C-alpha cells in the first residue's frame, strides 16, 4: 500500500474500520470461482454510483457464467 496515494490509503483504511472488514479474507475456492460471496464494499459502491457491477453484490470470477 506504500505505493498508493495518500487519499487511497485513507479511503481504504476508513472503509476497513467502518465495516470491520479484514484486509485479507478466507474464502473457499468454490466461493471465489463459482458461487461467489457477498461483499459489503461492492454493495456500497453500487449504491453510491448507481451502477450494477455484480448481481446481489456477489463477487466471484465465474459467477453467472453458464
């Protein structure tokens, strides 16, 4: 994080403190690849921007791919 700008470090630190989210998370391979997992950060980002990046704020590499 040392290479990030001061604003990015501040925003990330504030988010992690506000949502009590750890910087690193333990997820199963199935969650990361196929099933997805709920991300409060993505949900908040979608609400702030009005864009739907991920359905139901479920994050995963192959979520929704047939």
